[in-house]
C-alpha cells in the first residue's frame, strides 16, 4: 500500500470547502467546511459569499485533513484540485490554493473535472471501475448520463438536463412546501415520514414517445416543479391543507422514476452491465432503493458510494487525482486556470 501515490485533493466548486487525502484507492481523510447555513436565508448559493467562505476555510481545512490522515503536507506525491465546472469565483480560490501548495512543495499539480471526480470517488468504496459503465450524475447543477470506458481518458456524454437539474428541482419544491434549504434531504425525510407516493401523479418530463425520439437520454424537471407548485397553490387557494409528506413523496417518486428509467435504458443502449450513480441527489433514499430494484430486474449491477461521498468533497478530487497518477498521466501546468464551463469530455485540465 505504501508504494501507492499519496494525493491531496481540493474541492471548491460551490459552497463546500473539501480537502481529501487518498493513498491509492484508500481514503485517509475527508475534511469539509460547509457554508450552506450562510446561504440558507437566500434560498440558494450566493457566489460571493461562497468564495469568501472558501478563503477563510482553506488553510484550516487542509490542516485538519493532514492531521486526520497522520501526514505532513511534504509527504504528498501530488496535489489535485477541481478546476471546473462550477462557480468561477469559488473555483479560483481552490485553484490558487492548490497552485501555491504544489509550488511550495515542488509537487505535480492535477486540475481535474468536478463531474469526473464524482465518478472516480466510487473507487474508494468499491475498487476499480468496471471496463465500461454508465454513470448517472445528479446534483443541484447537473443531471447527466455518461458512458465511461476509462475515467482517465475522458467520458462520452449521452444526455443531460435541458432546464432544471434534479437537485435544483428538489430545492424549489422544498421552498414551495415550506421546507428548509438545501431541499434534497428535507424532501427525502418528509417523504419517508408517512408520505404516500401514489397520493398524486405528477408529470414525468421527456418520457413521451415524441420526446424520446429527440431527447432519449436527456432530462427535464422544470415542468414537474411547476406542476407541484400549481397543485400546492390550488389547494391553498381553496383553503385546504397541503399534505406536505404526500406531495414530497409523489414529487420524489416522479424524479426517481425518470432518472432510473433513462439510466437503465442508457446501459442497455451501450451494452454495459454496470450503472454508477453519483452527485448529491445520489444520497436520496428512494433513488437508491429504486435503482437497486430496477437494475436487479434488468440484470444490471448498480454502484452507489455511501451518502457522505455523494455530495461535493475533497475525497473525490483526490480519488481522480490518484487514478490519473496511477495511469501515468502528465500533470497540469502551474499556469492552469479555473474553467467554470469545463466540458465533461475533459477529465484533466491541460
């Protein structure tokens, strides 16, 4: 194990400052400082607030990760950092910190893709990725289906959201229902607390035959969000109580139904027998259960990291950095820049 690369990863694409330390495929530390409470009163992430929070948290979080892993910064073999996609200002803080650390330690620097890192983190839980799998990434900013042959060589986009991402829809529906931000965990809890998934049937976006001809592997949750809002408004206008648990469960069922249906279809289309699910929404209990059930019936093995590794974290960045180092990939130049719209086809910022 000691001959495996020791990688320090930094993640600052949104509102969480994450620093992870990985040796090979073994997680040694995963330190996170979240600024989510500072954004809660705005009902969403404020980029300027996130950037300042990263500045304040960076050094303490690096120190905490090193202490947890029982290492000194000089022990690491390389530094990995999310260089995109994400919020421009937030990314700049992480990239600048990683550059300074790599330069001062005289270590190679790997600027990696945030979305690819969500795929790579599964190696910390289940070992090497299969030689061919579909990855479904679902979060506040992304709902994507990707064909992955070799994570270090890039991935092939199959489909993505054309409007609201799944996590964004969870946040907006939570607001309609009077639940706190971020909405995902609270909608999930409300649904589990006696929610009836069949109480009302909400629309499944881009699943009609006509839609499938043009958007077979794409997602749309804007119409679903609007349908929930109108249903709730109609109840309140008529002076009726809104059954929050039932609405949460019915909404969540619609999202998970579409996600799993399209993911399994993508696996069949590519002839892959493995589905990997990542991103913050992958922590949703109904999505995990439905994916297991439907994939089992379809003869597809499903891989989902534990919930703590699904949300943004430094461990996933370190995991991808480790895979790149182990594959002998050339590091990024010290002049690399943050790229807020970095395409998923670029796993490494060169």
